């Protein structure tokens, strides 16, 4: 006898079990309907012999429909299909000779419906009643306040009794389901066999059509006899197992909580948890959670599409939560959200925490074993380099350089701890601030919006060389000297790695959004205009020539930056005033009175990243216009100094790549005039308009051709060609040609790592 439902699945009371119960109930209801219909058809055949032929056809059709309903059982489906076809032939010539046979069929099926189906319905009502009691007891137990011991004890006892009663009724219900499933086969088969035996006796020598079924009937009789014997034996074994399981204490879930990373169905852990909603009411809902495919998901019903809580377990962490009134709570924290969950007991809480942690470890193990993962590629590249292979391709060199660059970012002073809470080993970064972050702080930064912080993973995301170069120019130490300059004057305590998420979020918002801890610049807002010295005015006349314009001031050495000198950015402004950097052909400027926009403008030409970050922290407009210098912007100033990382820093902080000066020239025009190939590549990747014309009606391509700069001409033409190809492909075209991406990637690496290779000119002035 085939077991329809398993007793162990019954104890879990999972959505899968509920779905199977619903299918069985629908099957029994459908079976009852069809059997009632079949009985009425048989009764009509007996009572109305005059219309026997018509009613007999309906009866045969009823058998055929019953066979279709038994599509899951090939034996019954085949049996009913064969018999209904043969009966259709026999009934064309058959008279009123089968009345007694029809009565026996009618009586057998009526007894099944009136006795067995009714008993099934009674057990079903008891099961549904105990299920409702269990739900009420679970809700009451979950709502029991931590501090009221008597209410907790009362709720726990009520839940214990309700669970014991429910599981007892559930076991009885499953037994009844399996029994009626078996009895359905025996009774229906017996009724049909009785009918066929009567027909065989009626035709003394047998009709040719019926005689063709003799062999099949004999085989079916043998199978039925064996089936009855097997069913009786299995029923006895099932009753014994039912009695043994019923003797156990099934009030607790300890025996059915289990983590299996290698489960055949891919589900490492599953069970009920309460989930707190993220709405204003913070309501709690009981849902069926599971860990599968490196994801944490939940669903209300078995047929519902699972809702994903954590899309990738490698990006989350889990920890107990004691900040709320409910017991057995824990948090699953990812960069984008924090989900608060509640188990039914302390043991289940620990089991779920352990399961999530083990799943995270398994996900990372699979990632390391994947030969296509970034970490594995880095390892293989390093191994190839150490092995002395000299014939590697350019792509392998770039991968190896990218891995070394990421190590360099993490080696910047202060970057080995999270910038905001100090947790060691941070593997996330804010690219517009130039800092490294832990996973919790990165999620808080992401919630601030990209206008405050742009978050990336140091290990999972791809990094362009100019971004790596930018990250190496700043670091946690430099940024904290700016954004935490007045931390000693304020009573607010900086959070540490084990601080609650709420404390970290409050600190980060105060630090970056409200900017409570920055040091005020001296006398800001006094001098909104900057004027050029005579030497710079003389140099301005060469802007239309092909000779490269020298930077306004030399880039300070890395040793002079605040993280190595111990100076704050505000101190650095004062030191600039006292002659820290002197231009070779200009007198020293006084920067102490500049407002943030002008300070950003000057520091962009100096490539002084700490002062640029300081100016932005004090509210500098990244697109500030200096009317006194042909409406130039900080980005154009960085172009004049050929400062690739400074341009990337300004772009990441919202600089407009297409903003033009009074001559109608944007950053791309200036980079083309000065022959800065790396900057041209950067601006094209950031969406610069290569068709824009200046007041002389010259676009960047024309300027590059006039200046005989073959590299820049190549970049501009490839960018234009790539855009035209995408427009020809339409809305469903690809994002770009692979050759385009390969060339721009090569130029980016060259501009960041070997800029001297870009100082090339074409011999043909019109090439």
C-alpha cells in the first residue's frame, strides 16, 4: 500500500504538508462527488430499464471520468479505461439482465461514501479545530512579555498542550488519509470487478469483445489479491508505527530541527520564524523560512513564490538581538537591510544562527573553489607570476595588477579598520569619500544615498584603475581628520565594532550628513573670486596652441599629505599660506580667506586631495565657476594639471563632465587640447559629449586631428562608432562592442600605471 502522507512531515506542519493535505481533501471531495454521481447513474439504470441504453452510456462515461481522476495510479487508470471501452460495445446490445449486478455495485459504493468518507470528514474537523487552537497558542506564546514570568509560563504551558493535542489529531488525520486512500482502491476495484464478473456470466460463451479481456481480468484479479494482502500487511505495520510515534513526546521541535548543507532538495535549513515588518507599526508575522541556494527566503503558503530576505549570504552577518522585548530574537544584517527574526525557543534561535553562519561559510568556500571568482583569479595570477611564466597575455597582467591595487588600498594608513566603527578587516569602500568600511557601516552608508556615499565591495565588485588610484590618495586617517576634527570637543562617543546598529547609524548620519564634527574654515565666504597672476594670464593665450600647458602648481609629494605630516587639511591651508608649495613663476597665494568653492578650485589644480576633501566637507560646490578665469571649474583645473585621480575624485562627487567655460570648452576639450590621453579616456567613459563645439565651432575630434594626436583621435572615433552601433541596434541592442571596452580598459590601465607611454604624437599632422 502506498503511503500518501508521511508521519514525520506531519509533525513539522510545514507549508508542504498543508499543501499535501489540501490536495488530499480536494481528491476526497472530488472522489465523493464522482462516486455519488456513479451511484445515481447505477440506480437510474436499475429503476428505468426502458431507458437503459441511455443511462448505461452515462454510467460508462462516469467510469471513464473516474479513470481520468486516477491519473496518478497507472493500474487503476488502465483498468477503468479498458473496461469502459469494452462496456461501451457491450451495452449497445445488452438488456435488463444486469440489474442485480448493478445493485451490488450501487450498494458497495454507497457504503464507501456513507461510512468511510463520513469518518474521514469527522477526523478532518477535529484536525482543523486543533490547528486553530495551536495557532492561537503560538500567537499568545510569542506575545508573552519577557518581564512577566507568570504570563510566559502560562503561555508556554498552553502552547505545550495545544501542540500535543494538534500533533495527536494530525497523526490520526494522516492515518485516516492513508487508510481511505487504500480502501478507495479496494472498494472501487471490487465494485468494478463484480460488475465485470456478472457480465461474463451473463454471456455464456462470451462475447468476442468481452473475451478479449479474459487474460487482463485474470491478471488484474491476481494483482488485486496480492494488493489486498500487501495492503493488510502494510496497514498493520503502519498502525504499529503510528502507535509507536504517538507514544513519543511530540510537544517539542528539537527532533525536527536540523541543518544539512548537502540536502538533496537544496534546502539547508527550514522552519517557522516570526518576522518583524519594516513598516511603521513593526508588526510580527509567522512565516516559513528556509536557507537554499545561498539565500535566506520565506513564504506564507507552499505555492507562494518565496520572498528573498538576503540575496547572497556572503554579503550578510547574523547575531543575537536583545534590544527588543521579545525573546529568542536574532538579526540578519546585509548592506541593504536589517531583518529582525524570532524563533520559538532558545534552542531554535541558536540553531538558526548556527545555520546562517554555516551557510555563509559554505558560500565563501564555494566562491573560493570557483575558478572564475576574482579571488581565485588573483591567486592563479600570482601563482603564475611566481612561477616565472614570461609569455602571459595583457589580460592576465591587468588582473594581477588589479589584485595588487586592491591590496594597496587596504594598506593605506587606517584602512585596515572600518573608518566609522573600527572593525578590523573591512572589505567595503565608499569611493567618493575614499574610505574603507565594514559590512554593517556600508549598509548604513548605502541608505544615506549616493549623493553622500557611493558604496562598493573591495572583493566582489570590479575596480577601474583610476578608482584604485583615487582610493590610494585618501584613506580613513585623512578623512577622519576632516570629519572628526572636533570629536574631542563633543560629548558624543564614537561607536566601536560591537556597538548596536542604531548607534552606528546615528554616528554616521551626524558625521557625514549633519557634519557635526568638522572644523570650520577660517573666515569662509570672504573672497568669492580668484584672479590669475600675470604669469597665468600670459599662459592663457597659449590655450589654443598645441603646446601642453604646465600645471598651475606641482602636485605635492605623498610624504607631504596630512596622513604622513600629521597636519589637518585646515592646517594645510595655513601652511600653503606660509609657503608650503611655491609655484616656480608665481608669487605665493593666501588661501586662508577662500570660501569652500574657491578652495576646491585651487586645490584641484594642486592635486591636493585632503584639501579637496576638506572643501567638499565644508559644502563646496563641485561645479563652482570662477568668473575671473573664463568661468573655469575645479574639474577643468584638474585637467590643466593632468590630474587623473583628481578628476575621478571630482566626478565621483558629482562634477558635471560636460560643463563648459566662457569659451564653450568642457573638460574633454581641454584634455584634448593639452593632449592628456588618459583624461580623454576617463571623460568618455563618464559620458562626455564628444560632439560638443566651442566658440570656434571645433569639437574634440577636430582639435585632436589638428594637434596630430593619434591616440586621442582613436579614442574619440571609437567612442563615436560605438554609440552609432548601439543606436543602430535599437533599444534591444548590446551595451557596446567588446573591442571598445577592451581598448578603453587598456588606455585606463596605461594612464594609471604607465602614463609616460601616452606621450606619443603622430608623425603625420593630419593623420
